[in-house]
């Protein structure tokens, strides 16, 4: 199983980005899928997760601004990030089951 994350980049405060995580190989529909982030000097933290039946969780810091979704047919996980803040700057990682994708850098700056 391999996960390929994309969609990171530079955004202005208040802007939006959409992250994608495409999975290849044998991926179980039942695996919990999530997005994590790690800012410089900080521990990696869970941003959002989604179960196979669509139950979602969000970190308090992103509630109402970030939205997670999944496309089982495409084995792809998404994270829509709106109203971005400088404190959202971090490397974002996707995870499906126990498999991590490579990180994608998100920088929020004017």
C-alpha cells in the first residue's frame, strides 16, 4: 500500500487549499482514514479522521474550517481547508489504517 499526498502549497490567511491523498494497493474500506500535521518543533497531531461509515472527528482548532471526505471508489482521502490561519502552517500527512503517506507542506502567510 502506498499513499500519495498532494495539494499543499502557499496560501494567504483566509484562503483555502484542498489536500488529496491517493492510495494504491490493497486498502481496506474499513480502515480509519485521517489527516495529521506537524509544525516545526511540535509533535504530530491529529487534524481530522473519518471512518468507513462516515463518522468524522476534528481537532478543536480546525472545527468549522476544515472538512474531511473520502472517495472509496478512487481510494482517495481529501481535506478541504478554508479560512486558513498562519497557525495552520505545518507538514500535513495522511494515514489510512497503519500506513502513512509522505507529507505535503502547507504554508499560510501573507
